C-alpha cells in the first residue's frame, strides 16, 4: 500500500530542507553574532537565522511549489538573561522546522551560560485537495467530494497531505470529514472488500494463461492490499485485492 500513500517529490525536498537547516545552525550563528548581538532582541536574532536557513535550503522551483512562512513566538517575559557575546541557535533533538515547533538559543560566550527555547511556527503553503461537503465516516470518497485549492498549509497537521486525486478517490473516509478540511493520509483508508472467512475468487495469471479458483479468506481484504486465501486443496496463496472482491495472483 506504499504507493497509495506516496506524497510526491515535494515532501522529499522538504525533508532535505529539514536536514539542511540543521547543518546551517553553526554557520548562521557565527555570521550573526559578530554584529552586536547585545543590541538585537532574541526574537530578531532567531528570525534572521531561520530566514537565512529557509532562503538557503528551500528549492522554490517547479518541483517544490510550497511557500514557507515563519511565525516567531515570544519568550517568557519573566526571563532575565545575562548579556552574551555569542549565541548559538540549534534545533532541539527530535524536532524539525515544520508546524508548531521551537528552536534553542544558548549562550556560548558570556559571564553566565544560559539556554532558552523560542516557540516557532513554520507554515508550508501549497496546493492540496480540500473537502467541499461533509463526508460521513466509512463513506467512499468520490471526485465531487473535494476541490483543489492553491493555498493550504501542509504543515498544519502531522499527517502528510494526500497530493494526488487518485490517491484519495475511491478510498474510505477514516472519520467524518468536514468542509474546508484538507485530505491527509490519516483521513482515508482502503475500503474493505471482504471479511475473514469469506469465500472469495482467486485469479492466477501468467504469460499466456489465466485461471481461477475459490478459496477462504484468511484475513480481511482491503482494496489494493495483500490478502491470503486458503484454496480447497489446502494451499495458501497471496494476492492483491481488487474492488470487486477478487484476489489477483501474478506468477
């Protein structure tokens, strides 16, 4: 089912973006801290670093139509930080510049060592399919249930966007979908063609031949996924489930 959930080269490029941002941290810090960091607010310092990282690492060509937008949060007003000669920005372990996140700012040259975390929201605007009308849970999604919009924030949720119409049309709604909701991977699932124990038709095909037999399903049959079927002679075969409930085995 991996092909059903591919997110295209856009996310591959964004993954490269995240890796590149990590490598830019030290270089960006060295560039910025030599220009009077005492006079700059930490918010401004962080924004400079992020903007430079995005500008340097994001390919805004035809293969990556996502437009990044950064919203910098604020530190706790009760914090009182000592002056610092050099601040080093970094991404905390396990985080990435995507959606609601944070960056670390630590003083590496100063009378008092300190480390703070600044909240950041990184948005990624680009085209996506958005639900037009309410779709009840378990309903099969049809072409008219969604429309393509040019400006959707891909980073608004953890689940990746389903970028192509063939990746969601004919799928089953995993839960009730509401108008204006972008179609993401967690919102759709393959429809069930048959249940465990059902009698199903198995079609075996090869070069120049095709034959069929009946058997008993050993697992739930989901369209597009593999299913195991026990034939009358006791042999167990595996094949891909089709929408009509038939299991196809290629040899």
